[in-house]
C-alpha cells in the first residue's frame, strides 16, 4: 500500500515548486490510474455520449487536438506530457510526423515509454499512423525549453500549465521557440473573481490544500499571453462539462471506486479526494472556478 505523509503533502501543496510537483505526481498519479484504469492525467471533458473517465479524458484530448489544428503541423511539443497518453491519441487521430513529449518528471517519461512499448508489443494501441510518428521524450523544465528559436509550429499544454511557475516564463519560452503564426493551445483550470488571498482562502475551502497547483486567475492568464505578443484566437470555457459531471460520476460510483483506491492508498486519502471533488463542483456552480481551453497564435 502506498503511504503519504500528510505533512509532506501539505508542504508540496503550499510550496508548489518543481520538485514538489514531481513528488506530488509520483505519489498521487497511481490514484488516478487506479480509479480510471488508464494512464491519462486530466479531469476530462464530459460532453456528449460520455459516461466514464476514460471516455471523458479522451474527449478532452480530441477537443484540444482539433483546436491546435494538428492536421497541418510539422512539429508538436507536448509540454507537461504526463505518461504521453495524449500524444499517442493525437498520433492516431492525425497523420503526425514528430511529437516531442516534454516533462520535468523523468519517472513519468520512463513509465510512459514503457506503457507505449508494451502496447506496441501487445498490438493494443499502435497502428500504422502511430508507427509513422516519431516520438521523442525530453526531461526538461517548462521554463527553459531545449529547442532552437523559431523551430516549432505547435505547442500544447494539456492540464499542465497550472503548475508552471512563473507562468509568464513558460509563455515567453513558447513565443521564443514557435515559428511566426505558430499555435499555442492551453487547457487548464483557472479561478474567476478570486483576486486576493483572503477570497481564495474563504471561498475555496479544502481546495486551498488539495488543489495542488497555482490558482491562476482567468484574466491574469489572458493578460500574460497578450503581453507576450500572442493573439488569442479562441477561448472556450468548459467548466460545466468538467467539474460537475466528474464529481457526480465519482459520488454515484463511489463504492466501486473506493474499493479500487483503498487497495493502494489509506482510506483517508479516498475521503479527502471525494470531499475535494464535491467542493470543486460546488465552487464551479458558483462561478468561482472555470476550465479554459485557449488557442493563441504567435504574431
């Protein structure tokens, strides 16, 4: 059974530096894998005929891929790529030539490569389109991307940019490595109308401890992207199709999910998870948090 020192978890959440984020994901990523039976690490987009976390997560990847116009790209950089599952999906959905998965977490990169390799050997995922794609895995910070200036035409940060600190450094780096008219697509949770610390503390409640990323405001995110000379082409707010259906799925299937989770974690972890999801749903209903999918073009 995996154990997590509560004091360590609180410190990771409060400090939220890159080392803390790595430790947090190494400790909690297996929780999501246990609950969903898959290797994607996003909340999912619960629109249409979606009735499971795996379908919702795949749905979010499809939405992001369409917005990034992946059918006409040459080099895609997936920043904060997790285990690389979204990259594999995009390689199936498009005739992609080169995908680079960038992650500060080397353990996730290695495990993602092993997962992909095992599925190739078992014939489960990779077909002709995937095999035509050249996958590269790079262990790097999002704040200093190891690519030459003006050499990339697509950057995606799928539910990862909320961890990048400072956020403007990532946007500046994205601008540097993108070609003129290159696209940056970000999918991330944001706060709305929580413009000071006291409001966040009073309104977010338990999420102040369990929402273990930066709580970037929507207006702040837009202002940074514009200040870094990007043209924001599209912003879709999908919070109502993210937080509430995810929480409802969990509460409606809690008995089964609790059994899966508690085979790997102490029962108190599952209780905190459930309370956090319900709180996230409630503050979403009040319009205090949103989930944005944003497309910007380098001018």
